[in-house]
């Protein structure tokens, strides 16, 4: 007995890689500036505030980052997000995968550009 049903909520590989890229970018930004607020992270990365919040909670749950309080002024406390040893290891692994993915995208784009140039030249239009 087979089923033709498709899981509606099942994320695609692209969804997973997009999430991994956001997670990677959040970890890089946190490593560079642990005092960024979630709002600042969202603005810097071009991601929704809710998306950053979800990502940070997931990273905390995985043990990849920890949260520390620090005082901005006498009346205000803020958070600093610190990569843990687990987070540093995961980020290093993600950096390698991210670089491999970007290199594949670069090679595919380079091939597409070359193909378009050849089409343009063979069509008698050599402007660029």
C-alpha cells in the first residue's frame, strides 16, 4: 500500500539550507560583536526580529551560545551573546559547509554567464 499524500509542513532542503545560513550569519555577527541587540542583528542581517529571536533561542537550546547580562546605564540591562566552545566548533564546521555551498553557487553562476555570453555572440549581438 502506497500513499500519495505529501507532508505540507515538511521543509525542503532549500528551507533547511536557508535556515542554516541564517544561523551561520547570526553566529558570525555574535562572534564579531556580542553586544548587538536582537533588533540590531535583524537589521544588520536583513532578517525579521522574530527570525533572529527564534534562531538565538535555538542556538541557546543547542548550547552554541550563552547569554550574559551587562549594564548599559544605571537603569538599563542588556544581553551579550557569547559563543560557547560548542558554538565555536559548530561555527567552524558551518563555515566550511557555507564556503563549499558558495563556491558551488559561484561556479554555476560563472557557467551561466559564459553560456549567456555565447548566446549573445552567436545571436550577433556582442554588446556588454
